[in-house]
C-alpha cells in the first residue's frame, strides 16, 4: 500500500530544511515507497528553490508549483488530486502538526479498519487570541453544522483511496475540507495531539483569512444564517403588528401624540435589520455565483515529478 503525503507551502523557506527530513523519517517507518506531494502555493520567497534542492536529493518528493497564491484549501485540493497513493495524508507545512504522528495514524487506519483518521487537537500552543477565536469557531460550528465529530479536527488527517475519491467528487468552489471530510461519512477515527505553535515565521492564515474560512464553513454547512433571519423577521412582524394595533387604538380613542422618537427609532431598527438580512442573502447569492462560474480552484505552473530532470 503506497502512501502519499500532501503539504501546502506558502512562503516557508525557513522551515523546509527542517520539515522535509522530519517528514521523511516519519514516512520511512511506514513504507519507504512513499511520495511527498508538496504544493507551492505561489510562494514569493525562496521556498520553491529549497524544495527543488530537496527533490534533487530525493525523487520521492514531488512538487506542484501553482501559478499564484490560491489559498491553502485550494493548495490542499491540488495536492490531493495529484496524489496517487492508496493512502493519502494531509498536513500543514509549518510543523504545527507533528509528522511523528503519521505512523500511528497509519496503523489505526490500516489495522483497525478505519477509512479516515483525523488529528484531534487536545490543546493549542501559540497565539492566544487566535487560538481563542479558533476554539470558539469549532465550538459553534460543531453545533451549527451537526458534524459532531468535527470539533477540533483540522486539516491534519489520513484517508484511504475510497474516502479520498468521495472527498474529491465534491467539486464545490467554496471549500472547507475538514467539513467535507466529515460530511462524506465512512468510518472515521481520531488520534489526539497537542497542536504546537508554528516552528518559525508568521502564520500565513491571518485573522481575516481565518474569518473568511469560518464564514465559508458556516455558510456551506449550515442553514443557521437563514434561520436567524427568518426567526427575527417573524418575531419582528408580531411585535410590529401589536404595535400597529396600539397605534390604531390610539388614533381611534384620541390619545395619539406626535411621536418623533418612536417613528425615528422604528425606521432605524427596521432599516438596519433589513440591511443585515440583505447581507446574509448577498452571501448566499455570492456563493451561488461563485459555484456557477465553475472556475478552476487552481492553475499549475509546473510539476516537478519527472525522474530524469531535476
Ligand atoms: N498556506 C498555503 N497558502 C496560503 C496560506 C497558507 O499554502 O495562502 C500553507 C502554509 O504554508 C502552511 C499551511 O498552509 O503550510 C497552514 O498555514 P498557516 O500555518 O498560516 O495556517 P494556520 O496554522 O494559522 O491555520
Ligand atoms: Mg500554522
């Protein structure tokens, strides 16, 4: 059984010379016939040179060089589509996920009859605010999307060919891979680990990229935003019907006063609610538009997998 490991890389030149040897020695213990598929997501630093140098020494490293930065979900997708192992793992390239866990994942996958093994984070080291936001997202998302298994599982995972084919058969443009991976079902297992701080350099997923990813996850896996609008709309309607009755009564029984504050406040209130609802509807329209464009998720500039050339 051949194993492939997919790693997205975006401006990680300082990490590669530590990353590759650690990954290699972890994979050696599984099967020396492994392949490492590194996706260079349009790095602007020396990452690609570092990677090609590593490949020169070891042809088991394949490099997909994307035509620009497409974001890490697309980079993962590119690598997963290219990988040809019977078992395929995915892992971030910043050593926040320990490669040393791969043999344990493989053992569980193959000898305990699982189709998918995800790494579950029991704790996170590193930036406190970011970890708080991530933790809160996982707490809410699990409940919203009814993907109970998902809490605290990220991209770090391993799956067999059958599960991978199912995952790749969903060709939606707006992608949240951990959600999709849980959605497909099959027998899912976990290994627990502590998520380290990144070994070196700044996170490439800043807070705003993370928020976009969170919004993608929520909008594509849950109806909650629509439900909130609908519920608030219904409550609002009841409240304003009662208020309308009161106004009519006031008119009939002659105790109506010139109400500047109440008029202005209800206009403000209704106006802002409508704007929020329009925003939510807009999010959906935007997503429908994105899907209907059917643009490729990434373009490959060059594949380094030819045995003859470097
Ligand atoms: N990454 C990528 N493209 C991007 C952003 C990140 O390929 O546009 C890679 C990055 O090099 C790293 C992994 O995705 O290997 C995770 O990125 P990061 O550590 O910034 O994410 P976080 O740990 O904050 O979720
Ligand atoms: Mg990271």
